[in-house]
C-alpha cells in the first residue's frame, strides 16, 4: 500500500549547520528525501554525483544527490538527499524513515516509532547478544 501525507522535517548540512524546516510529503513509493533546488541552495547542499531514479510512469531520470542531516519528530540521521530539477514540496522517502526507526501509519496518517531489528546469525560467526 502506498501512503502519502505531510510532516515537518529539518534538512541541514551533515554537520547540522544551515538547517531549514520544511513540509515534506511522506511517500512510501519513494526511496530518498527529495528537495527543491531552492532548499538545497539555502542549506548549502553540495551534489556528490548524479544517480538514476525511476519515476511512477517508469521513465528514468538522473538527479544530483548530496549528503545531509535529516530531522523528523526529534530523531535525526545522515542520509542521501536527491535534488529535484523543479520547485515543489519535499519528499520523505522510506530509506530515511527506516534509518530513523519510524513506520508509516497510513490510516492515522502519522509516523510511528518502531524498534530496529538485530537478529544475529550463529552460522556466520557473529557472537550471541544477550539483553
């Protein structure tokens, strides 16, 4: 099920400077955070490379990506951010939600904290972890 609704996020440089709070569309059909060129400019995001993105109509476009610090509901993570060629509402994709330990509640149109998973595999030589 694809779900979308808006939340407030803060995008800043990885060191936490130049933070800008913006509305973002939570979009479970998108991978990364996507911001407009003007937001990227205000934050001072520096594109690292161009990456391919598949659109809903199956076309593939290449967008510049940068590293940024993303804050949502008091949680923060460093993540890749794509810079859109057009102005518009920011997109909050599923990769950042997973990094932040947040899950989408599509009925309540809200983000819900979840536990991270860590299930050691004994055959790989990983040590057993006790609580």
